[in-house]
């Protein structure tokens, strides 16, 4: 049986289904498998020609017991989750001709045009499958920095097993992202706009933590989370590293670099797990915007919470990259006592200074960079002019970080830059970068255009009173539903 434990070691091991439905273990840690599967180069060779969903099946099978999800059940859930993708290849790769050895992995062809769709459709469908089997209903809360909310909302449309609440900070996300949440008319999907938040989605993460800390509420609503604290999100994200690798390398065994725009460190954490499982990675290029917490951490060993700065790449405007803890757990040898005291120290002091040995261990195989808004805009313009390829601001952060670090990469090594959103979600930034009012056709997507004419529907709520407002509203909504279904 494959078992899941808390990084803080305070809960008994559970199997996959419980880890997914709980979202987070009760001790405030993060779920991790007790061991990671090992994948040999021979195995990679055999997987060379698989489609993305076929490869996903092979990799996920290693994390999920047959008794929890049979082969055909897993295949069906995967298939269903990727049907809404706009591209037949699901996650295609593009070669950037103007830069030697640089490839782009397009993770943004899902229904809400960001990389969040890659794991979210699957995770929400998993919830639905497990809940149907148990004949249960759950409420999901999602705090969002712009892309997680739309992905969760979209994936939940029409499901009877779930009510999904996306909570977003006004002024911290684009109008296009907001409309992706507020123009959904499915009665089980709710959007909540918070006015007056100071630290954007980090404040809302704290709100979600507070909701979860309320046991009565948690029980009454049967509350769970599909933020990247949920193991299934991270697990699913390991797949695109393998897939991209197999598409780009000339020879299996060759080490590849990955440049990754990072916020909560979920995507990068998945990359490090893939590396741990045996994927030949040369360097990860950790790409921060001005919210440089992780760049600083990897360069100096100081993990420090700071105020969130609004940037053009809003989905990575995050000051506390929660999934760093999950990576650290594996990186320093699966010692839960250690993680527990470090997490404790961080929550008390808003910072931890790692000792030199630990810092050296976790920063191995990493390069990092902080990319300013100005440099992001320049990169969008340069790549557009040289390649006729339009990067979104997040993908541009990864390409810019590659440029800043390319001297430190191994001679002749290739780099895959993870492109995490479609430019049509950020028209104002694209206009500014290209210094033109007319958007090029690459910045227009019909799904965004069609949301512009619809009415918006959302709960409006003040930051100061959000805890009570959100919890009472959720309760009332569930009670109304129950009394309606009693007739
Ligand atoms: C969420 C997101 C990221 C960052 O992913 P993390 O797992 O939070 O590090 C990067 N780019 C875009 C567009 C995103 O939506």
C-alpha cells in the first residue's frame, strides 16, 4: 500500500484517497508519500513516444494503488480532464529559433488558459469520483492569485458532489482573470471578491487557514482545498517535466535545464520530485518577479516573509511559497521533526535562517534570478520581434531568468522554459510591452472575448470582516441547498 504522511509527522499514515480529500493533514503540515518511485533511463526510453495523457497514466500509477483507483478508472479520469484542452497535443513544445537551445513548454492550452488547468481538472475530477463513490458532498475553498480560482471554478462546473468557492483579492488580478470566475453560471460555483486586502492572495491564504482551523465549520461544510497544498496537484505536475524532457532531448540520459516562473513553489517542487525520481535535470532556473523571496532564499539561505509587491506577473505575486517545505522535506532526508521545528520558527518569526549545510543541500542544482517588471516587458517585446512569438508576463519571467543565468549553465545544455499562461489573460501588459494599442492576434482568445459580454456574479466582501462574512455566507448557502433538496 502506498502511504501518505505529513511533512510535520503529526498524523497517522493515510492512503491516497484520504490525502486528496483532506487536502491538508490536521497538524498543518503537507501530505507527502512515504517514498518516491524510481524511474530508470530504460523506463524513460520506453516512454519516449507516449502521448501526454498516456505518460500521465504511467507516472500517476506509481503513486496510486490499484485498490484505490483501478487502471480503467484512472484512465477515464485523466481522459475526461484533458478533453477541454484547446490543443490536440495538450502540452506542446515550441522551439525558440532566436535563442540557441531554448525551448518553450506551453502549459496554457487548458480551458482557463493557465498552467493551473494542467493539474486542476484532474484533481477536481478525482474529488468528484471519490465523493460519488462515498455518496458525499464537499465544499472547496480556493484562495487565488489569479489563475487557480478560474481553473478550479471551471473544473467544477455542473458537479453535484462539490461546491467550489474561489476567493480573490480585488486589484491584484486582471479583469480577464476575474471574469473567468464571475461569468460562470453554474449554481455550485461561487466567487468572492475581497476589498482592501494588503498582501493579495497571501492574506487570503491566511483566511483559508483560519477557516480550516475552525473544526465546527470544517465539519459542517465538509471543507477541503485544492490549492497547491493538495498533494494531487503537485503529483500531477511532475508529469510535464518528464513529458517535456522526452520531447526536447536528443538522447535519453542527457541532462536538461528547466526555467520555471515560481510563486508558491508548487510547480518547481514537482520538478524537484521528478529529479528525485530519476529525471536527468542539469539546473533548475528558479524565476522570481520582484517578489524575490525564493531567489533570496536559494542565494543566501534566509527564508523571509515580506510584503507582496504588485507586478505584471500577478500569479506569482506571492510572499510565502508554501511548497518549499515539501521540497525541503525530501531534500534534507525526510526528517519530520526537523521540518516541524523549522515551520514553527517561520510562523513565529516570519523568517528562518538555514545553516550552511542545509542551505547547500537544498540549493544544489539550482540557479535563481529576480526579474523586474521592466525586464519582463523588454523580454516580451524582444521575443515578439525576434521570433514572432508572444510570451505572457509569467513565461517572460522564465525566459528572462534564463537570459540572466545562461552563462552559468553547462556548455551545450538545452533549456526548457515553462510557459504558464496565455497572453490573452494580460492584454494591458502586452499593450505596454509592445507599446501599441492594437493587440496582435496571439493576444486574443475567443474564450476571453466571449466572457466580456456576460454579466458578472460574485459576493462582495470587506477585508476587515472577511472571516465572518465568508464563513457565514458559505454556511448559509449550504443550509439553503439542504432545505431546497428536502422538498
Ligand atoms: C500559479 C502560476 C505560477 C506559479 O506556480 P507555483 O506553483 O505557484 O509556483 C506561474 N505562472 C502562472 C501563470 C501561474 O498561474
